[in-house]
C-alpha cells in the first residue's frame, strides 16, 4: 500500500520535477554545521562487488583495522558513474571517506551530498533501478529520467533534501574511491551513537597493500579447439607500488607469464583459469575465470569411393531400363 507521504509526493512530482530540472545545482557540498560523529579509516582497504538485490551493488569490504565505525563486512552500495565499468568479483584496492569530510578527494567535492544522504534515507520501497537513476541524476549529470518513480524521488529530494543532516540511526553515504578505470561508489553506513571512549586503533594498517588481479575485461573467454584465445590481465594494478609478474594457469596443465597472452586449447570443454599477480613487495592476488572451448569446426568430408561406385551402378541400371522400354 502506498504511504501518505508517497501519495503527496507523487501529486507534486509533475510540477516539482520540472522545476527540479531548472533548479538542479551541484554547488553545495556539505550541509552547514553538519558533521556526523564518524571514525573512518585512512589508507587502503579491499572491496569486492556483486550485483545487488536491494541496491545497485552488494559490496564486501575487508582490511579495515579495528576501532572504526565502519567495519569489515557487507554493505548496500550505489554507482556514481554510469559510463565507467565496475568489474565484479575482483579484489579492488580502495580508500574511503565520509560524505561530510571537507578533505574528501577533489573529484567528489562538486556534489550535493546533503541531497544524496536525504535520498538514501527516504528511498522507501522503490526499486533499485529507480533509486539508482535518481542518484545518477544528482551525481553524474544524468538526464532527467523517464522512470516515474525516479521522478518522484527527485522531486522529493529537491523539495526537502537541501541541508539535510543525518542523525544517529540514519544512513550516511561513505565514499569509495578506486583507480580511474573503476567506478566510484558509495555505501550506506548507519550513524552510530557517539562514543567518547577512545580513539581508533593505530598501527594495524599493513605497510604494503596487496595488488589487484583483474582479468574481467577480457571475458567471456570463448573459442573453438585449436583457435587462439586472448587472456587480458592489463587492468590489474597496485596502488602503492607496481606489479612485477603475471602468472596464468590455463587449467589444462599449461601456464603463461605475460600481462596479455594468447593460448590454444586442443580439446573442447570448460577450463578453470586463474591469474596471479605479484607486486614489488612480494604480495599477491588471484583472479579466477572460466574458458569455454567448443568443438573445432570440421571440414566437409569427401564421399567415399564405395559410394561413388554404387552411384554409378544405379545410374547404369536406370539407363538400361530406359532403353528396354
């Protein structure tokens, strides 16, 4: 059943939605005097995403030292750049910031985070697609969506979201920053009760963060037996150093040692393939994928001699029969 607030907002969407297009602005970064009590780690962490059910992504974050408000675990996540790829199943190296942090990276600063935080707290029971389209509208200069539910959300945010400040128990957007070739994202974090007990632990962040192995961009890996297939690990990276080796296991008891490499399978089937990269401090990461090899194309066969002889005999019989008529 649609709630009263949703009905009221729908009634206003037609007018306010049009006004929202004209009034849309990204000049406000944070609400005045709003600073949710959060302790967010610095340094690098690891995140992996899969497609979400109730959000655009489901994000798994690891490598966070103890003592912070954000912890290792699973979070609802949203895309900020619709035209940048997000490779799934990859251990990406990221850094995170509060959306109310005045020292956030420059490429996050020209966004109205008050409106985004209002949106993630008032998205109600709308679908992930409608919510994502509304976020893109405010963050990625996405054209005004045709989705009526996204229009309702945008109208509500334009009317009520300016200057919004999440309180205890509300959701706050945490910015997740990666390399330029990977989408920027946000995750939803619940604002905790203030804790004046102490400070986050120090000295637990490792001196070296592992590299990221990524062969997602070459997928799907498919070919016929006897044909060359190209495996692409060129989007692997190391944010605090450099990758010094690529090691491919093709799943057929053969191996390779290049960033991008061709391989030929001689037998059809499905092969589990892995890419392991090593950085300049000896840390490693592995990406696993699948190669699907179909049966090689068979050329047409030449008729057998016996078949030709039988055909000639039949033809002679037909000719003789014709002459006896």
